[in-house]
C-alpha cells in the first residue's frame, strides 16, 4: 500500500541515526493495513536485528494540507 519509499544515509557525525527511510502511504488506513501485515513484522524484525544503536525509531507524520 505504500506509494513511495526512500532511504538515505545520515552524514552528520553527531546525529544519533545512521539511516532514515521515508515510507509514504495514501491514507492512515493504508498505513494501518500495512503495519498489521506479516511483511511489516518481518521488515521491523530485520531492522531491529541490524540496528546497533538500540531499537529503530518510528515516527508517523501527516502532511500539512
């Protein structure tokens, strides 16, 4: 259900993050459907397994439209 996915490495040496991924959904309902899927659990488990700085941080943002 995602309409766009971008991932970038963080270059600021003092930043607490190594990489940021931006996943865009057309609606909150689409995000919730994706988040409850087996694929989402697999992706989050993988992210946690490769994270060396603690668990991944997940933010949900809304456009200012």
